[in-house]
């Protein structure tokens, strides 16, 4: 299995997708450059504008991107692409469309058979067993919370320790502690902005310049830095 | 219908439930003081501790509180109480339990027939048609997103304009704009901390010391101050 899963598309103050490009270029070095983009999380942006934005950035590293919303036969487009890319936006909206268009199994099959997969934000939530650790608002009700399930653990994208002063709403850590209480068997990786997970076969690596934070029931949350051993998560 | 719906339980720096007490006392002036508390959102706190915390605070204004988790016959407890109170925590966890224990219809029936209802945070989400404007993490999958539906509009509790510097994750306004795009027929009330909605019959009032912010598809978001006319939301 070959996965590249970013916390976020764009670091604050940087150009769109800028920090992701060197990683994507390296990840696809020995792979075809025909990418299929799934813009379904982009409810605010619109599929057309979203796919053009991404195509424009990725063309700078030699990737030829087409978007699934323009494909006549979507299952065939998934089969023919050399890499599948799912962008961020609203996770519930994305999952609901993938389920309703019956695209979950075709994508799952290709990726489990070795096709490269890239996601960021909501796209990274898709690689997990469920969408239960998304930060997004549940603006539509998907058929189920089951996601593509490439990984046996959950990712929390845009992970932040930040506590808003004078605000009584839950912090991210409180939310993730609720998740592990309700789901005691599952690890969660809090993936900070500017960082990413890469999977090559059974090897899991953290890249970027920040540690990730690991949450599990009955354990103190702990941090692992890029280069540290994360393979216990794949067990 | 008689509803008292708070954005949050506790303002930062204040004692637990402190700002809510004068409103609750006033709301229940001509009502029985036998309250049934539903602590199901309190996954982190635990039902026992949660209900004791709330009982202790409400006893200071003469309310006698029992918790549904200790009731032998839950439907009967709902029927016999003079007021039903649903506390905050995780909205998905709360809704999932209410659905699985088949308590949605009994609560709905009592409140539609005139029984007083008080909620805060996740408890206020319960008064809306769906839980689609909760801020909570979807840590468990409820049977559906349908909520108690006392109101024809959505509430976003803990509403804040705050933008975290240097963070690329969605702001609250971005999330709510996604909601109204996907649900163009529905109003959302962004209810700031320290404020509340009160319903008496068909009259809807905003109380507290902050304006609320109204979101609807194809309209600019706008603010309404306490005392302003909100009855268009009930239409």
C-alpha cells in the first residue's frame, strides 16, 4: 500500500499546497503521473474551481490531473489513474457523495492493490477506519461513518494544542479524549499542520518538522517526532 | 412550548452553571421543581458525577433534580418530571443513547404538550431539527442525525468569530457557511457564550448580553441583539 496523508493543504502564509509539493514529487518519482482528483469535500469552493486550483499547482511537478466530476465513467477513471488524490473540505459531504455514487469500493480495491493514494485534511480522514476523528461540522448525514479504512488507526488532521482564552467550548484534546473513551481499542494520531504520514507497504513514517501526538485509552498522550518508530500503529 | 436553551453551561472564570441560575429560576417560577436530568452527553465526566454537580448547583434555586441514569422506568421518569434538563458534552454520544434507549419520542411528546425543557450546549442542539450544527466530534455514529426538533431552525452553541492566527483549519463561520450551502432552506442561530434563547408558546427571545448571529443561504450573515425580533425564525 502506498499512501501520502497530509494534515492540511496549505500552511498559513504560504502559497496553496506549497509545502506538499516536494513530498508529492518524491512520492510519485517512480509512478505514473496521471492523477485522478476527487474534489467532493470542496462544497464551498465548487468542484470546477477546486480541481483547477489543484491541477495548476501539481502541474508544476509534472502531474497531469483530471477531476472525477468531469469523468463519464467514474469507476473506470478510478481504475485508469496512476494515483488517486482526495482533497480537503467537509468530510461528511465528501463521504456522503462517495457512498451515494458507490465509489468507496472501487477506490478501496485500487489502493489495496497498490495504487498510490494522496489525501489532505478530509482526504486523510478517508484513509482511516471511520470519520469519527474529523474536525468538520456534520452538515449532511452520510449513509455510515465507515471510511476507506486503509489504516487501522485514526488521524486527527489540523491537530492543535491551542486553547482559546475566555472560551468554554471543548479543546481538541478534550474532543480526542472523548473519542478514545468511546472507542478504547483505537489509536488516534494528532497530525499537526505542516506534517504528514507516508505509508510504503507496512512501513509508516511521519514527515514534516513537527512531532505528532498519539492518543489511546488508558495511556497518557505522547509525542513522536519525525523519524521515530510509528509501526506499532499498524499492528 | 416552553424552552430555555443556553449556549454553554459556564462562562470562563465563573462557577459552574453560575450565569444560568437566574434565568432558570425565573423560567421555572410558576412550574413544579421536580427536574429530570439527562447526563448522557457527559462521557468524560461520568453520569454519576455529572448529575451530582448539576443537582448541587440547581438545589440553590430550589430545584429537586434526579438523573435518568438512576431511573428504573425511564419513560415514566420523563412523564412524571415537571421539567426535563439535558446537559452538554458530546452531542453524538447523547443522541446515540437517546435513540438506542428509545427516549426521543417520550421526551418529544412531553415537551410538545407543554412540559418545560432546559438545555445547554449539546442539550440545545437537541432542540433543533438535526444535530448538523454541533461543534462536537462524531465519536460515535447515531442511528440518524434527526434530533428532537422542537424548533424549525438550527442553533450553533458556543458560537465564536474567533480566528486562530497561524492555523489553516476552518473557522466557525466557514463551517456554518458550508452548512447553509448544503441546507439552503434552514436558518442557523450562532449563539454566543453567555447567551440563551427562550421560547414561550410561539414567542422566541434572545437573552444574555451578546447579540446572536444569523446565517442563511444567499443572505449576508447578520446580528440581532437581545430584545430584537427573532420570530421570523419560528415561521
